C-alpha cells in the first residue's frame, strides 16, 4: 500500500475531526437559544460573544461636577452661555435630548 500526501492529509483530518471524537462544538444559534430570557413581558436576547456583565456604577456625581465647572466657565462669557442655552432648549424641543433624572440607589 502506497502512502500519498493526500491519503495522509485525509487520515489526519479524520483523526483530528472533533465530531469523530464525539465532541461537537456548539453553534452560535444554540448559545443564543440558551441565553434568551423572558423578562417584564418581553424577550431579552444577549449578544452571543458577550458574557453577562454587572451593570457599571453610574457617573452622576462626576457629571454634576463637570457641569458645575462648565457653568462657571460659561458664566464668564454671557453671550456664549446664551447661545449654549438656546441650542439646548432647541434640542429639548425637538426631542434630540431629554432631561435625565437622578438615579435611584438600588
């Protein structure tokens, strides 16, 4: 029996084929099905490559400090402050931005 490169390659492929070893990798669809949940009357599907992560802490205090510093700078130039105010009011009116409430500690 003559051993050729093709027959050797085929034999190696069969040897290392996971399914021939009884190991079958899970498909993305199978992982998706396992991780889909039904919460608050709706389905929640997690991204297949992301593990469930805890919700990060909010940055409310940092945001308020930055806003305070920005307002101090803007108060030094009333015309720029007035222009910023009109832009923000226009964005609120058009629904581009919305007022954020202080987060509830849970």
